[in-house]
C-alpha cells in the first residue's frame, strides 16, 4: 500500500492533468452537442417555414386572387347600381 501512495505522490500532476483533460473533453463534447442540436433545430424550423410558404403560394394565393376578383366585380356592380339610383333620384338618368 505504501508503494501505491509513493507512486501516487510521484504522479499526482499527471493524474490531475488527466482528470482535468477528461473533464474538459466531456464539457466540450456537451457544448458541441448542444450547438449541433440547436443548429439542427433552426434548420428544421427554416425547412418548415419554407414548406408553409410554398403551400401558401401554390394553394391559397390563387384562391385568394379569384375571391378578390369576384369581390371587385361585385363592387363594380354595386357602383353602377348606386350611380343608377342616384341618377334616378336626381332625374339625370337617360
């Protein structure tokens, strides 16, 4: 047992350095793992956003355009009708 303590006394800087190196490698591994997970999360969020925008552009915008054109036609028809009503009320109709 005394030989072990003598060896330990002679090699304690190496053992301490080795323990410190293992600790630092573990901490660096945890840091890079967290970094990779975060980057992966950001990339997946960008992919989801791209898919959403693509679906919006291909599926919803044409339908919105059709509905806006229908609304525009309805507004023009209402405008003509209101002009006729005003002309009838004022007596300026043809």
